[in-house]
C-alpha cells in the first residue's frame, strides 16, 4: 500500500476572482478531484478589468479538458464565434487585412502555397493572400460552422475561437469549480504574513480579522499583485519603450443584428480601437498612449467611432505593459494581470491565464517547493511573454503610417533582436522562422507580415524549378473551392440561433 505523501500540498489559496481566478480554481479543482481544498478569496468591493472578451483557438481545449459543453458555455456567456481579427488602418489609412485562424489554402507541393502566391504577385496578380484562407472567406460572408475533420476538405483548414462576456464566464467557472469542492470567501486582503525563516507566505489577513492559511498561494489580484509584488517584491519589467500605450477606455454598445464572426481592430491617431460582438452587446475599447492623447479626448474618440448606441459611460483603465521578473516566487504563483500585461491586440489575455495554470499543474509542487520547479516555470513563462510581446510589436513597427507621433515613434524604434531576425528572414526569401513552442506560428506571422506589406525581396529560389506545377490554375481552383464551401455554410446568426442562443 502506497503511503500518503506527508509533503503533499494541503491547501491552495487563490487571491482574486474574475476570469483569471476562476479559470485557475476550475482547472485546479478538476485536476485534484476535490482532494486538495481550494479557497478563492475575493471582494465584491474590488472590481475586475473584464476586457478579456475575445479569445484565440486554444481556449477551446481548456474548456474541453474541463468537460465543458461548448453550446452550453456560449449560451451562458452570450458568446459568439471568432474566425480571426480584421485590422483596419494599421499598415496605412484606408487599408485592411485579416489575420485568419487556420491555414492559407492547402499546399499542393513541398514548397508552401504562399511561396507560389508570392511568385504570382511578382508576375502581377492582385489577389490578396487572405483570399486563400477559409476563415476569411467565411468571415467576409458572415458565415460560420465548425471545421470538418477530414483533412481532404477545405472546411478542415480553418480554426475558431470565441467572443464572450468575461464576467459571465467567471461566474460559469465559479459554479463549475464549486461542484468540485472549491470554496469562495468574501473579503479583502489587508495583510500578508510571511514565515520568518524563509519568507514564504504563511497566511492572509482579511479586513474583518479572519486569517486564511495555505501552502500554495496563487495571485490573481490584478495589476496590484497583492502577493507577488506587494508582499514578495518580485519586480516588474517595463516594456513601454516598445509598446507605449498605457491606458484603455471601454464602453459597451447595443448588439448588432448580425454579429460578425471576427474581432475588429482599428488603428487611431494615438492607439487603436477594438470591436467585439457578443449576443447581448458589443464590447468596445480604445487602447492609447497618454503621452499623445488625454483621457477625455480618448473617450470622445471611442464614442465617435461606435457603430451603435453606448450602454453606459466610458471607463478608463490604466496599465503598465510588461511582466514580472519572477512569476513564481517562493510559494506564490502570479496568474493573469498579476503576472504581467500585454495589450489585447491579438486577444492573448485569457490564453496567458490558460497556459499559466496548465503549466502550474505540470510542475505542481509539494510543500518542499523545490526551486527547480519555479525556475522552469519562470523560464517558460518568460519566453512565452517575450515571444507574444514581439508579435504585438510587429504590428506597431511594420507600418507605413507617419501621420502622428505614436506611429513615427514605433516605425523607427529599435526592436528586440529576435523580432528583427524574423523580419530579416522574411524580407529575403519569404522564410518564416517561428520557434516550435511559440504561441504564434508561421501562418500567424505570415498573415501579419503580408497584411502589413513587409514584402520579400525574392520568393523561394527553388520555386522556378517547379516547371511541372501549374500554380496559377491550382491557386484559382483553391479560391473557387473556398467560395463554394463558404456559400454553403449557415450565417453566423443562424448558427447561433440554432445551437447556442444566449440564456436570458
């Protein structure tokens, strides 16, 4: 008979609710099957940021691992589907491109399809690369269905994510976590007691004097970092020299009759504006740099660009782009905004929560807290934040705009070496060199590089040896197949009404 490990974690304490707190609680409660008590401490008096309403495809796998049924989750959160992101006025004014989820077409040779597209473009073709992406062809037509599994079908070449109400998602996961034994405690943390011997967190003291003991503490307290920073002073690395936006103003508006199956990001004079269509409202926000525009003017810009009536008054959120120097310090792991902030240009906020809690489960400690676990967690998390950071910087740097101080700064600034290396490879022969463990892979980099007109000097040198490939006919056939497939799909609205209409 195997004896119970005397060093096993006996209690997990999570500080802060919202999406980060309840995603962490749900995943931990599910993984431990209720055998380790999980207590989440949050205060109704402390609001949540609540802008994580647009997601990327891996969120589907998080829900699936928890056994959450997709249609039920979407009905509960007022969710819609997302096939990608449309970028407006980023490259230059009056220019648009689409970052699709999934592949561009279907390769018909050992050389990728986009290399043949580059050659066709060099020969005078004006067909956009995005026209070879099933996600874009369906999104442009306002249509949606789930991908097919048969790899021979063009309907297998795209992926999708969601738009949903972040507050409702947190509530949905709270119910889920509580079914597995997680417990919520109402209260505000006013003191964090550390063990004198090693500086580990021993307990939390709430405003009413209650004391919460634990072994493993998870900080989901938002920008403040009540545990990771105020108590443990882990440090913070400021990335505003690359990503200078430091504020956002948000407001909801009345829902669209036919919600688009994609997020829209529109570049403005001193930042950019998002539009996220849900079933019961549309989420809007203006991310901006306070050095170039004031809060009142930023709010006025947001309201002037709405396509429907606002539902309430705009709310300003201040942030500092960057990441903790240590995400796991002693017996505390920071998740969500407590770990760092990257503006939601590519909808990565909830993904970073997802990967953080998944990584914590993979490296789950005992009460010995071997430093090697924290070291590996911090190494992987640091790399993840930096690679996503570089992908976001690409949007700001690879532009033609010079009509405002923000854009003149970002297009001429010195960028990280890893990002410069990727751009140089693409500029030469259109080569893509994303690392295997990066979140954004070659097709993502391709979408933004081409979308923002970073043109290679040459296409692949071996391409002209393929004299037996009628690339023009093949490409035309793919476009035709995509159009036919998209026209047979239900509209986005029809799909929602039939499968996952929001509960009142």
